[in-house]
């Protein structure tokens, strides 16, 4: 099962063009949609989840017309939006049971078995009687996945699911997503690079409503082999470095700033070659540097454009 998106565009009444001719082929399994805040990720997710209409384009999953058969999509959809609200005084068991009824699980015995199974799968069974208002952020996100899995959906959309989670909860949530299965289309929309590198065999990078890059994370990273150079500079030297070199990212390490530069050859004696990461690919794409790399243009000594991206741990 594939989700095939062709020429999808969306402009809001305030004039913001959130999606610009988006074309993607999303296979079954986990697919990462990576981009900064405001890139158009949520607009694409909301469109696929039938919460808003596109201005033009198409989306097809098997025989299902995703944009026009909204009832058909909702029967096969599991959706965890970026802002997932709950009734704070209702228990996890009661609210999940309510969602199961809304999903059309009318047989009481079958519904109870499914609800209990999902609570176990999301490691919430022991707190099933606890009011959701007392859940931590990670517990609420796991409850959100539980409701998204109701009804054996064929398309699952999770929008920024790990934002704000502590490291332990992120690992727990990653493990939960990884267990969903390969026969379902799962779109993971995020601005966190490690979410995609850890979970997704296929991905796309989107910015300002446009798809910049698609492929497998390892393959996309390999394209930058021997083209990423690093150096440590003092904080007051950062602006000068950005003027002299095609800096794609900066990172504070041990009191100094570590800069990554994209170049066909060594930019200078202060630099050392480093193995590229998906983070480098992401910032190179966002900063508009990949066209030069793909065309084989050598580093000229002066950057025409630089990404002003800062990575923080």
C-alpha cells in the first residue's frame, strides 16, 4: 500500500502559501517528514487527515481518493495531532472506550478486548483508572497513539509527537512507534532529526511548503561524504566564519562553537573532514546548498548563502 501525493497546494485566506505543488510517494512503514517549524508539515498532515481542503492536487492510497472520499479516509485513519487535548477528569480507560465507540467498535466484548490490548501496548494498563489530567506529557502522547491505533487503521499520522518529551519518554515513544508494523503507512512529521534517523527507512525534507529532498536517510547522508568539514571557533568569530565559508550549522561544544561547512575540498587548514550525518543533510537542504553539491561545483572560497541554523543539545 502506497500513499501517492501529486501537486498538492494550499494557500490560506491570509495569503500564506503553506503547500506548493507537493509531490510524494509514501510507501508502507514509517516515513519521516522533516522540516523546521512553519515548513508546511502540519498543513500537509491536516489536509491528509481531511481537516482542511487543498486548493489543487491529488492524494491516492490504493483505490481510496484521500482528498474527496473523506468518510472513507476517516474509517482507515489514525491521527495524533500536534496538540492533542483530553478530558482531564476522565480516566484513560473510559476515554479510550468512548473513542472506540465513536470509531464504530459496537461489540462490547470485542471493544473491551481491543481497549485493554492497546492500554497494555502503550504501557498504560496499570494507570488505566487514573484521570488523564494527572498524566505526564509522555503518558498523554502514548494515550494519543492508543486512540490513533483504534480500528486497525491503514494510514497513521503523528504530528510532532516527541516535542517536549524528556529523553526517557522519547525512547519509550520511539519503541512504541517502531512496533506499529510495516503493512501500515505511518507518517511521522517532526522537526527533530534524530526521530527520523532512529525510526524511518524513508523520508522527505520540506521547507516553506516545498519538498526539497526525498529518499532513504543513509543514502541521502552518503551523498555528502567527503564534503563536510568541521572547525572550532570562538563565539565572536562566528559571524566572520559565516561570511567566509558556507556554514550549514553551528553547535556549542565545551565552551566553543563547532561549525560545519559544506565544501568539495578543504576550506582551510583549520578544518578537518568529518563523516556526514542526517543533521548535515537537513541543514544543507534547508540552507539551499545541495544544488551546488549535486552539480559538483567546487567551493569558491566565499559562501553565496548560509544557513543560520543553530543546533542545541
